[in-house]
C-alpha cells in the first residue's frame, strides 16, 4: 500500500512540474469562416402549428392544488385556486 501512495504522489508531482508541449505554447488564431450566403427564396410561414395543442398540466401539481383548495374556507378563493390546477407546466430537458 505504501508503494501505491508513492506512485500516486510521484504521478501528481511529475504532472504538476511537466513542461508544456509545443502545441500548448502555440499562438491561438481564429479559424477563417466564410460568411453565410442569403437564401435564394425567402421562407414564408403561415398559420400556427400549436393552435390545436394544449400545454401539459402536471397531475402531481394539480392534485397538490386540489387538496390545498379543499382546505380553503373561502369558496371564491377555492374556485380560483382550482383553475390554477389546469395551468400547463414546462419541463426543460
């Protein structure tokens, strides 16, 4: 086990004291990038592809809102809270 720790220490020291390679010391220059050409024909969009879609309402969140609304004594506030349960949520991936 003593030899293992010595090897790890030697590896760390040699890595820390190693001279940089010529590639690491080379001048960094930006690559030449040709400008993008304009489209020959313009892109036209018509209509909204999301018209018939609805945002996903998270069932766990909806159940939490429903149980909180059930505990409310003010009926108008509980009714407004229940509308929040149908609001869609987003999940970023």
